[in-house]
C-alpha cells in the first residue's frame, strides 16, 4: 500500500510553480494590455467610479468562473478573457447611450453567443478549418508579441535584455521555471531602472452595482450586433485556434454556451464581453506552463484565481498593473510565447499541400488589418481558406490533365529544368 502524499506534495501537485507563474503572466498581460480600454468604454456610457469598479468585479468573477470551471471540466487549459476589440468598439459607440440601454446591448450580445453555442453552428464552421491554417492563424496573432520582446530593447534595453538573457539561461538550467525566472529578473531590472509608477496605485475594494437592462432596437443593432460579431470573429475564432493548434480537442459548443450564459448573468453588473482568449491562452498551453500536457489545465485554473483577485480588488489591481513598466509586460509576454510561436509555425508549414495557404493566413493575420470593424484574425483565415480553395482547384485540374501540378508538384517543373 502506497503511503499518503505529504501536504507539501499535495500543494505542489495543485500549484506547480510553473503553472501558477503562467496563470499570473496570462492575467497580467491580459489586464495591462486593455484595462484602459475598459475604463474608456465605461466612461463613454457615463459610468462613475463605483460603476467602473463594478465592471471590473463582474468581468473578474466571470473570467474566474469560466477559466477555472471549464478547465476543470474538460481537463484542458481553457482561458477566457474580456473582449478587447469589443471594449474598443464600445469606447467609440457608447457615447451618449444611457447605461441601461448599454447593458441591454451587452445582454443581447451574450444571448447571441449563447444561441451560437446551443445550435452548434460555430463548431461546425471550426471543424472545417484545416489544422495548418489554424496554426498559422495562431502564429499570426502572436507574432507582434514575439517581436515586441526585441522591439522593447530599443528604448528599454535595461529591462528587456535581462528578461531575454535570463530566459535563455534558465531554459538550459531550469526549463520548467524559465518564464518565472525571466519575470523575477525583469521585475528586479525594472526596479533598478526606475520604471515603476507607484504613485498611480490606489487602494479600493470593488462593489457590485446592478443596472436594469433596457432594450432599444437601435442600440441593439448599432452596439449589440457589432459587439457579437467582433467577439466571435476576433476573439472566439482565434481562441479555438489556440486550443486546437496546441492539440486540445475541446468541444467548441459548450465553451460558447457557458461563456454566453455567464456573460448574460453578469451583464447587468458590467460584464460586456466574456469570450475565449487567444494570446493569454497561448501562455497557458505551452510547455512552460507545465511539462505534462495533461496538467497544463492547472495554469488556466490559476489564471481564474488571479482574475477573481483582480475583480475583488477592482481598481486597485488595475492601477497597480498600469504602474508596471510596459516594457516589462511586453518582454515577459514575448519570452512566454516563444515556444508556442515555434510550435504553431512548425505545424502550419508541415504539409506542403497547404503551405501556401498557411503562409497567406499567417501574413494576413500578422498584418493587423481591420475592415468593417472586424480584426485581422477573421480576414487572415478568410484569405487562407480562399487560397486553399484556389490551390485545390488547380491541383484537381492538373490531376485531370494527367499531371499533378499542385503546391507540391514536380521539382523540375517548378525549377524550370
């Protein structure tokens, strides 16, 4: 009979340092990159300080429930986030809209996401997307964070370079804790460099503020529908690509159903958008989160814990994160995503028949183009699917003529021999 595990061993099993660090970094990157947008969107709807605090509380609770709950249910690192493109959309479209009607638009968008999950139409669309294109989409989404690590060396070399150097050293000596070592070194370097702005920190607990939703069809059409479209195309689509590109075949419909349901419940308190994460999810799906793929869900669970802390502390956490040097956030995010970017590019270019379509998807997504209010993830995937369809048509015609002249056609024909 095996002896029972010691308390220390149980703690290490539930809170592996690498998984806790990955969850913390994911939340730090997610909040610092867009907290200002949430404040701007709330201000556009006329929110006061208490209501802004309530928005952060509702979002924090919603993300905690979905991150931890879905990850434990499916034993996969399912990370959720608020809709950053959605916040940007609201910051420009809520001006002059009463808070009650804005809340009505949030509820309407949540119901549309819930219906998408219950009907399964979004899952059917995702099932038809080839794996190389999904991997290329992921690589394109993450590219600016990978290059951001080196871009920060131009103006913040004293912070970014120690993060990179410590990461490389730790990858050889302590690979499981490489990102954690880089983060600790970056914090120390930024303190020495004097990049922190602690005067911005304010201590305050969040308080829930309920606002009854009002449904005005003009606001539903002008705010609710665009919020739904942007969230699905720019957030949920690449979020699914992250999971599948990392080898996690989690059913899509339940994820959408639960995120939509949680958003609908918390919308009256300010939860304008809860969706699958892409960039922050990639931090929790890589090997830095845990050497065992089957245990990486713990990183997403800990992300949920930190999101709950963020929600409860509300403006305090947001002000602390805004006091953090941006160079430190971008540098740590860059090293945390290096392995994921490598894996996504390897998968995207693995099949010669889909290589051209994957490259088009990668480049279009990485371009950051926004059309009709929809981000580059959607347009990159659309460009890749179109390229794949045209290439497949060319291969079929070539085969019908007695010679395969597809993407992996004869070398002599392509070299002019």
